C-alpha cells in the first residue's frame, strides 16, 4: 500500500499529461491539416516556426521529471516512503499543493502554445482582387451513385473520394478548379474558380442523394466537365474522374474521342477493390442491396475500364485504397508536370494580422502562472 501511495502523483500526472498532449495534437491537426471551411481563410505568414510545437511534449516531460525529483527529495529527506502522510502532517510541506503545481504548469504550457501561434503570424480578411498567375484548369467529376457507399475502402468509397479531393485542393496554387457530380446524369456543382474554400464547402454537402436518378454514366460526367472549361483559355485542361467505374452507358468511346480532339486529359481515380463489397441499403429491411433473384449485389471497381480511359487520353491512373493523403501524392506530382499558362485568379490581398489575440492570451496565462503559488518556501 505504501508503495502505491508513493507513486500515485506520478501515475496521475503521466495520464493527465498524455491526455493533454493528445488534445494539443488534435487542435494542431485541426488548424493546419483539416478541411474546415472557415480555417481555409486563415493564412500563416511564418509557417517555418511550426516545428516549435515540439516544445509542448518536451516541457511536459520536464515537468514530470521535476515533480518526480521533488517527490524523491522529500521522501529521502524525511526517510519515509509514505508521501501522502508526509505532505499532510509535516509542517514543512503542509501547504505544498499538487493541484496548484499542475495548474501552474498548464498555464505556462498554454502561454507557450499561444506564443508560438502568435509567432506563426496568423492573417485573415483582406480584399478580393484579381491577379495573374500560372495554373491549370481542372474539372473534378465525383461519382455519387449508391455503389460509392460500398465499404471495401474504409469507411466507404465516397468518403475516401471526398478526402482525396480535399487533399488535392490543399496542394493547388493558381489553378482553377470546378466540380461536377454525376450518377445517371451529371451536373455542375461549382464552375471553374480558384476559390478552394468554397469547393471544400460544396464537397462537404454532397451525398448519394444529391443526384436523384441512380446509375453511373461516365460519358455524361466527361461531357459536362468539358462544357465547364473556358473555351477562350489556352490553359492546360484536365478532368479528374473519381468513380468505381461501374459504367452502364455505350457512348463512352465517342465522348473520349471528343475529349482527345480538344486536348483534354482525363485522369481516373478508381475507388474500390478488386474483390468488391456489398452496397449498403438504408431504405430497405435488407442490410445490403440485392438483385431480382435475392442475391446480395457485390460492387467491384472496374479497373480495366478506368485504366483504358486514362491511357487513351494521356491521363493519370491510380487506385484509391484508403483515406490517406498519400493516395493522391503521385497525382499531385503529375499535375505539377502539366504545362501551366497565365490565368486570371481572384486572391485575398492586404490580409489583416491576427497575432494580437494569441499574443495577449499568452501574456495573460503567463501572468496567471506567476500568481499561482505552490507554497511559500523553497518549492516552486
């Protein structure tokens, strides 16, 4: 029992700090790597200071070491192993507060994190002005048929496709992008623009009910995508097709020839596995979609078809097997190799610095940490 009382503060501290570090990491990922719309308008002038966030776990480690050292020092001085009783009965340590010590540490930690945030130079707002930049014209066509709900790509094909598109948008700079959704029919969801934040916003709202008539028509998706390009622009034009490839139309070859004549490159991102998966059926008593004979329908990615589309139109092919950013790394590399031309782009200029808020909060937490006293005496 005595041994357990001796290590109780350290155990509690380690668990508390592990949870705190997990929370800090979650906030870091949300700010710098998420696709939340309002964060897309927040810019960072000095991104090179992001590695300073590694100080967060470092100061946690130092605090644990210091508390452990204090505990050992008290026990060795009093020649006892009963820390709890020593802190309670000994007049020298009666006012030593474990809770105040942790509160002071958290205040210092928050002050440091906010100071680093201020150093990164957050900016937002500003004026929308048209500037000239070099880029591509890219139409993204997303399949919203029910088969995209199959779960052979976790959590499902549609989620993996939307995540991949977000990761592509994050890497774009000066390119114009448009969004087309399709099933049996195809519709322009967003015309060509360099407003990537709006593209992400549109993307978040999409589901398999967005296009009312079910089916899969790749030819319709390509036709509508081609109509979305600026016919007066000499910029390189690419279509990125996100689908499982279950095409049920016969006009595809003719549409591909028209795209090739217009020097439009078509890249295919195949969603799904070779072995396939059943299609969830939320509007029926059956868990999965069944055919007329009562057999569960297995949806498989049509890899040969999508490969042939990409090869015939000088595009890029890849099979997406997860929601990892690595899935589109090669595609981003391919897009960077395409010839870019001068395009008009609307950009935010004269952004307003926002470092004052985290800086003031940092100073506030530093002041709070100085006001918190563990005990009047040698222990601080």
